C-alpha cells in the first residue's frame, strides 16, 4: 500500500508568515517533490483541506 502523499498543516508560532511568498514557495517545492514520486499534497487549514493539483500555486 505505501504512502500516498503528505499533509501540510499550518500552526501558530511558525517562523515563516502564513501565506507569505516564502511560505507559498515552500509549499510549491514540497508539492513538486511529492509529484515527482507520484504522491499527493494536501493542505490543511482548520476544517478545510484541498489537493494542490487542483489549486494554482503561482
């Protein structure tokens, strides 16, 4: 079965401001690395989660 992907959850107290350019660059990098392995990237924010493949990261 293996691992199908990864969840990225935002928490208070992060060193990088949420939704800043640097934050989005890191999310994009993680998504690219996972996609190369055929894995999904999930963003978690409270009760909502979405697949990065369906969200524009540009």
